[in-house]
């Protein structure tokens, strides 16, 4: 692939508009031009007609109905979402091999090496958008810019169903008047903190500078936002590579720390992460837990095990120990807002499991100690049986009691699995924050 000319705007961010709702309207023409929402108890996605009333992903269903009396909820066609998303990515690959898919409905493209075949980056954006509309039937917004950050911002400005190209010489004029909420990584909490300090636009953010932002948001987050506000972003488009880690997180609002909260939340996260590891044929030795307290302060704890694991119960036990360590080390904090679990130092699972003895007899073990190979082998066998049943009958068909019987209002697992193909974004990510309500 030819390198991108210095300073050229050759990065595209392509984002399907209101993806899940748009697919539902495509499959059922009677839903077109009507306010619809995918979900039920929680809005997982809303059509643009519903958004005009203020309906948003992550919103409780009762609140959405209050905002829009004509709102129609639909259940969702999970398998078709994956099919449509894959079909769109296939169109991207017809123009360039440098495609970085970041979720089921969005991707970055580097078209520097394709301009001699298909014209300017703007021409390529027009051609991709036309093909997705004509061949697949879905609306697509595209941003074209010099960096990934700016391309993503441009695609959000282009919505719905448009194209925005930002030449290098116009970057500052384009960015400065835009709201800070368009910056990649600025969520509602960060946005409120910045608003409280009188910062509303990206231009204002750029003038504040890194030291002040560091005091407001922490050094790492402050430095990152200061750089993005002036479009400093060194990341390149990276086609899919083998995962270096797998993880999941749960936003909790502000919750008092209780054993039940830790057990339910970490058990659920471990079930998701371990299941993804097994589906990929991987196991990992390093387990990391992140606990976020109010005021955006996070504490991380990690441990490297003597053998790689991929079992749900073992990952749950290790994660609970790490979370307790983080909380006990911060006794003044009585509330938490987020829990995250990840597994890294990954290896092929099959080669590790062959080393484990098949004798499942194992006595009790001390709290905090690693499982014996016999116990881990027995748990691996149970998990594989659970995986097989879920594969045939659906994820809710079987599970560990503490997870399956929890009353938490979680996003349906079919949606969760679609999001976990990438980093998760848009409506589904916001809805994911409602896994463990008060």
C-alpha cells in the first residue's frame, strides 16, 4: 500500500445512520418515516424520526414513550444486523484493504493508495455511500479528513446520510465552533464538568490548554483532550489484528459498595469475557480489574497467573479479589461508578487445556489461591457444555445461577455480542450503561 502523502486528508470514517432502526425500516417498509425504537424496557436504538422527539439510546422505555406518544417499539433482528454490517464492510474492501472496523456499524478507511484508481478521497466517499445505498439499502454518513479523530467528528457532523470533507487548511475553522461533545471520548460526565467550567466549544477547549484540563479531568484525560482539540492524533488506520486482550465493563451510576453488587457485576462481566475467550480459542494469564470511583478517579489492580485461564468461575474469583483489593485500599470511597474486567497475555486455549489432567477430583482451596489444574479442567468442561447449549438454544438458555437469576436490567446479549465485534459505539454503548440500575 502506498504511504499517505504528508498532510493529505485521506482517512475516511464511515458510519451507518441509526443502524439497527434503519435495518428494521428496511426489512419492514411499513416502518419507514415512522418514529421507532429497538428494544423495550430500554431503548437500544432510535430512528431519526424518534430522535426528533428527544428519544435516545440508553433511555428507559417509559421515558421514550412520554417524549413520543406515537413511538413504536420493535424487537430486533439480531442475525440480520450482523449480515448487513458485514455486507457494508465488503463494499469498503472493494476500495481499499486498509479497513479498520471499530464496531458493527462503523469503520475507518485509509484510501491513500486508492486515489489513482478511484479518484480523490471525496470521490471515493461519494462512491462508497452510493453503493451502500443502492446495493444494500442503508444510509451512510462519511467524514473525510487528515486524522482519525477529525474524520470521526466530520462523519458526526455529516449525519444523517451525508458527507463532510475537511481539507487540512480548514481544520481549525471547522473544529473551533463545534460542541465539545463531538470529541472522541467525551461522554456526558466529562461534558458536564467542562460545561461547569465554562467550556462549551472545541475552540474554547483548545485555548484552555493541557495544564488546566489536567486539573479538571486528570493528567491523562486532560492531555488527550488538549491534543484532540487541535487535531493532534498520531493513530493510523490499523486493519484487524489478533486481539491483545479481551475485556468488558459495566457503568453503574453511583452505587454503594456491597458484596452483592461486586459479585453480580463481576460475575456477569467474567461470563462475557470468558465466553469470548473460549469462542476465540484463547486463554489468558494476566487479569486486570478497574474500579472507578466518583469524580472520575480510577484504580486498577492486576495479577499474572501461573497458567492461562478461560473459565467463568475462575475469572470471577480472581476479579473479585482484585476489586476488593482496590476498594480496601481506598477506604474513604464508599461509592463506585464503574467496574471493568480484562484478560491479556493471551495464548491458544487448546494447547493449554491439553496440559490439564482430566481427573476432576479437587478439594477445597484457600481464598485467593489459584485453582488446581484438576479444578480448572472440570470448570472448563462445564463451560464448554454451557457454550454448546447457548450456541444451539441462545445465550439465555443456561448459565450460572448468580448471573442468570440476577434482576439487573441488562442489554440483551444478542446486541452485546454484536457490539463486541469492535469497541462498541453509538446507541448500543449508551444503552450498555444501564446494565446495573439502582
